[in-house]
C-alpha cells in the first residue's frame, strides 16, 4: 500500500498499521442495547461473553465515576465483553477497521478516545492514538477532530451508555450467560 493509499484510510485503520489498536488491546464492554443493535444488524449471536476483564485495572474504583463498577460488573466480577479473534483483534475488526456501521458499534467504541463520566464529557482521555495521526501543520488539532467526533454526538452516546447501564442495573444483569 502506498503512502497516499494509507493516508486515505480511516484514522483507526491507519493506527492499526502503526501500533496495536484499542480494538486489540482493550476489553470492549457491551450494554444489552449494544448486543441488540449488533444482533439486529449482523443477524449473529455468540459474539460476546460474560467474563472478568483481562486488565485488572478495570476493577479499580474511579472516584470521578463512582457508579461505574456497580453498573458494569455483575456479582461474580464479570462484564459483558466482545469476543476476540484468534489474533487478539475485536471480533468485528476487518482490514479497513471496524466492520460495523457507526450507529451499530458499541457505545464504548463510539466514545473512544473521549474521556467521560456519568456526569459529563471530559475531552480526550488517556490517548493511545498515535500522535503521527495528528496534523503536524496544526498542533491544536486533537484526535477528536481527526476522528470527526462532534460534541453533540459524543454527549448523545455518553447519555445513552449510562441510561442503558442504569436500566440494566434496575432490571438485573443475571439474564445473560
């Protein structure tokens, strides 16, 4: 692939050519709503499991988001997570990046790399996106700009994430495997 071909790729696909991506290095949390949207779009089941996260830091309380652990873990210390391919990639990763359309992707994926809590968006979080994806000509441009992430969309996804998590907690999380 030539440099110009690489530059025409989505930034996430370009990132995958530079380093291990968020789709390869993190456990992707799913809400029941995410599962329903993905099942309706793909007509597939069995793309997720309920298990403890690989990264033990996911079990640590966040003083800025005190309900997060209660919302995302069941009583056995498990979360609903996307499965991975044999190479470690997310089950929905393809050659050009995520194979799911934007409005079908898990809410967590839509929000990455934004930082957020139950109360508000907080800008760009711990950014694992390579700085080489940022335009050298404008040092004030953030990854959110490069990814064309609009505040109104991020706020809508953040609200939806926490609404779905709160609803699951109210209804009980014990109905999945």
